[in-house]
């Protein structure tokens, strides 16, 4: 009998499939693995959040979901009812009985406000629906005026401002065309703005309100908040020269006049003012810029621009009440001692 030809070879006591048989088996296993992988990916895609499922590039889209703020108000109403009953038992005996009934009614009202324009952080910080102030600028942190005035210096020359380690906020009021252009474009320079004249910035919000009449003076109808780099503002102070001569700051009048001619930065101390417009003992500063200093303010020194006129109009109605909110301000300390002495900062 002729030998039987087999497609397997014997290794030890086991049969090893031939090359052709191994190839077919491997392909089947590979196809099964691929199908399992595709099915797994489809399952993950179905289970993924909408923001991930909808992104064909695999990057999550950032969406602003509506933010819901729920406020629960509990009202307790106490009603007291007094009933007087007179009972005549005999001709000579009268009994009067007084019954007092107290009824307490508790009503819980839940108000839900959905704000699609405010993100969660804004709501948490209390800026989306702040009592008595619904127009909080993104740039500013507000605080009741009555609590701030108690900690501010009552006299002396101080630079009050809202600031942090990297920036400081200053204010300027412009006519409508300049202010609206700046707010729309995020910089100064359009709507009739001129770099050939001096522009005065005020770090103190209430000093700005006094100068512009709470945005009611002609040509000062738009109040802008300008966030500047702190190092740029410190540089302005280093180059500032007071508008008037003071012998304690300069060796003589000639030295002061020479400095005035060289510098594009003026500094002037004036009486600070309360919200009502009445002067106080403390002095406030305003800084005038022209030439290269003004171009720097409109350029590399400027971090942000915001129109805060709606806030000004709203808080103007609160002047004289405890509801008045103003930007949170503290004393700004110049970092250079020579600058402090020359500008007579307390």
C-alpha cells in the first residue's frame, strides 16, 4: 500500500498544522479581533458625552450650558386671633372667657433662574444675579461703598485703585464715538481719538465719577475701565512729573521745569470726593499722558478695555444709600522709593 500523505507534521507526540492551515487560522483570528475592536469603539462612541461624540476630530467641543440658580425663600406668617366670650349664668354672676389662637403659616417659595449667558464660575462668585447690581463688568470686583470707606485713609496723598500682582485698573471718560469704538475694538485710537493732546487717566473710581458727573457731563458720556500691566503703570509713575512745583520734591524750580519739558507724563493731586460730590481731606491722583506715553497706553501697556457706563448709570441711582456698590479698591504701593518721595506719596 502506498504511504498516506498528510498535511501535518509530527512534533513529539503532537500534530503541527501546515503553513497554509496556520495562515487561514491567523487571518480568521485577526478578522475576529478587528471586528471586536470596531464594535468596542462604536460602543464607546455611543456611551461618550455629546460633546465628545459630535467631534469628528476627537477633541471635545466647549459648550456653554445653561446655568440654573435656585433660590429658596421661606416666609413665616403669624396670625393671632383673640375671641372674647361673655356668659351670663345668673342675674348676679357674669363669666368672661378670652380665647387666643395663634396660627403660624410657613410658605416656601422656590425661584429658578436660568441664565444662558453666565458660566458656572460667574454664578458661584455671585456676579450673575447680585442683589441691587445686575450689571457687573467682567473686569471689576465690587464691594459696598460703606464697608470700603471705613478702611480707606481719611487724609494724605494716596493712590487708591483696584489692582493685583500683575495689573491695575484705571478709568477715563470719553465722548460716545471714542468710547464705543474703544470698547468694540479693545483698544484706544479710533472714533476721533487724538494722540496729539494729553489724556488724563484716574485710578480711583469715585474720583472719575466726580470728574465726569457720573457720565452725565457732555463729552464724557462713556466711562471706560482700562486694565494696564503693573510694570507699565510703575514706569509711568517713574517718569511722572507733578504739574506744579513743590520744593520738597525738587532742588529748585529750574530742575522741575526741565523735568516738565522732558517728560510726557504729568501727575496732579486734587481733593478726593465722596459719591455725592462733596470733597474729602484725602487727596486723589490723576495722570496725564501725551506723545509716546499715550501711545504706550494704547499699545503694549493695555491688557483690556471695558465699557462700564451701564454700571455707572445703575449705581448713580444708589448714591446716598447703603446699596451703593463701587469697585473694590485698596492703596497702591509704588515699588520704587525714589518715585514715592518725588511724587510725595504717603
